[in-house]
C-alpha cells in the first residue's frame, strides 16, 4: 500500500499530537494511541470520544487496529528514508539542517504542552467544584456552605481559549485539540449541574402506592401496590366513580395539594408507557387526551423509542439514551412538573407555569401488552440518592 499520498496529519493522535503508537479505533470510528485514550478515560467522568464527544454507556474494549498500525509503520519507514536521503544530500552539498525551522517546531510543541497543562489545571479545579457541590447537596444551610467555599464564591473565570494563537504549521491541530477539550469541560459542567439538580429533587421523595379502586379492568396490580402490568383478559372489577375505564391507567393512593414531592418508576424493557400526575377531577370514563387542558401532565413512550411530552399537540423528545428509570418531581406552588432520566441524571422534560388548583395524584399507565411484547410491569422503586 502506497503512503506517499498520505500526509503526517492523517497519522497524528489528536490527544498527544504525535504519530500513532499502538493505534486503536473506538466504536464511533475515531483513532487514538491506545495509551492516550486509556489515560483519557481513566481521568474522565465518563467514557466518550475526545473528537465527536459521543458517550459510551460501557467502556469499550480496546484492540490495536492492525491495518492502521501497519500503515503507520510504513509511513514511519518512508519518512525515515526521506530524512536519511535528505541528510545525505545535505552532507554531500555541505548543507546543514535549518535551525530556524527546528526551533519553530520546538516552540510550537512547547506551546501546545503549555496549553495542555493549563487545561489540566482547569480540570483539577472543576473536580474540586464537583466535590464541593456534592457536599452542598447534603447540607441544610446552603447559603452558609456557599460562603465558606473559596473555590465557588465566586467561581473564577476560565481561560478564553478562542484567543490562543500558534505557529501556522500547527495552528489547525492545536486549536482543534483545545476546542475539543473545552467542549469536554463544558459537557462535564452540564453533567455536574444535572447530578446536583437530581440530588436536590430526590430529597422530596415520598412513598407512593397504587390505588386498586382506580385501576382499568385490564390492569393487574401487585399485592404491595408497587407494580402494575396489563393483561388481555378484562377483569371483573366493581364499577366505581374513581375507576379509569377508557385508558389503561391507574392512580396513586396518595394525593398532594401543596409542597413538593418526588418518586421514581422503573420502565426498562417496556415498549409503551405513560407517566405523570393528574387532577382529582379528571374524566376517567371517556377518551380525553392526557394533556394539561384536561388535567393531566404526562410524558409517554410509544413503539419502543418514541418519547413525547403530551402538551396539547405532543412534543417529540430527543433523548441521548433510553431511560431505565424515570423520576417525577412536582413543585405545587411553583407550578412545575419535571421528569428525569435517573440513570443519566438528566432532565427529560418540564411543564412550567402550571396553575394547580386541586389535589394531584401520580398517574401510571403500562399501556396494553401488545400480545406480550409490552407485558413488563411498571414498578414504583425506592429512591436511592445518586452518588
């Protein structure tokens, strides 16, 4: 395979900015030195690609890309031969290597190393802030705690990397690496904020159980009132004013007319579900959209991967991953209903500016079982604070 048409940039690791050593290809298709990407993941909060910042839910196995490794070896050999011929020609002609070019390259390398040290310092400060904010989430007197933290009061501004200039020969590579690192820092800051926010709402966890008097006839509830699934056979439930007839819904026994409350529901392995809260006065006998104008604040899953917030016309939700557990938080006085992906500590959607005037009840719908494809139950789980 010819390498004369390939430039050095195609064989540079974007982390160390050197020619690849033991190159590996990660699932998104980007290549790195095996040691570089391993060390990068060892100090990161999550495993993600430094170039496209794709997050991997589990740490990928790393194997040397043998084809790329062979190409790198051929490139190194070709470069060595060219350099050898150049030195021979210089010796024959009495010429010597250009010290100005060598000095310029060394300055660019030193400058890049300086940037990396500054970025490492920012990462260190960020990790200190993470530790302090985690303490904050467990502290009652938040104001006093904030005043005692020199690193958070105020938070020092980070370096403006957009003003960095380097020698033109290395400008593209160095700026690209710096921009990627800055993007990684930004994502870590967002994850930090999401972690702290989830811990904040989890402190309002309440014990919720299902009310069998409200369950649709095709629903089956567990004896402890914590699980609900659907079945094809319509059960002979007594007709009551509270019972849901049209939709496969069931409400919680506990109602709330003030304050804040939070609960979590396991939804993994289901292809359809609805979750949220509903007014006590909802019409339980007729087909009414589960939206705010009818007294519902809900989100839903359909067809295994279509997530929507039922606002009026539904809003499609773009999620980075499929939630395994959904957290529901309500601030009655604030008029807020928020849904969280508990595993990712990420906000899914919030209804804001709601005007609550009556008692609210948690609402659960496992939907119909679709011939067994959607038979997994919804499970109200214990709230375990995210560490």
